[in-house]
C-alpha cells in the first residue's frame, strides 16, 4: 500500500502553511485528491507526486507557448543590414 500523507506532511512538501492546505480542501481548491480515513484527510504520496509532475509539465508547456507567442509577435529589434556585435573603428 502507498504511503499516506497528512495535511501537515503535504504542507511541508509543497512549502505551504497547514492553514492553506485546509483552506484549499474546504473550497475544493488546487490540491491533489485526498480521502478521509477515520474522518481525517490523507493524501496518497504517489498521487501527490503525479499531481506535482502534471503541474510542472503544464507550467513548462505554458511557459514555452508564451515564449513562442512573444517571440513571434515582437518584430526584430535590429534594422535590416545591421551588424550586431561588431565594433566600429574610431579614428
């Protein structure tokens, strides 16, 4: 059976406060799925890791898409025929 994490364990793993975890649980916020064992919330460690990986993968895709959109919408900063990086001779 997979290890179960308490809300305190999850808070430590995510770098959030315990209260933030409980707030998100109450408002169906952005958290990995959990179950109640004897009335106490528990998070499956494997599902937490999967949830985190999905979050990081999504963030990477969104970052890449934003970068591509920014680059495709920004006209070149250099005038045509410009020689960037070459120094002019000073007489």
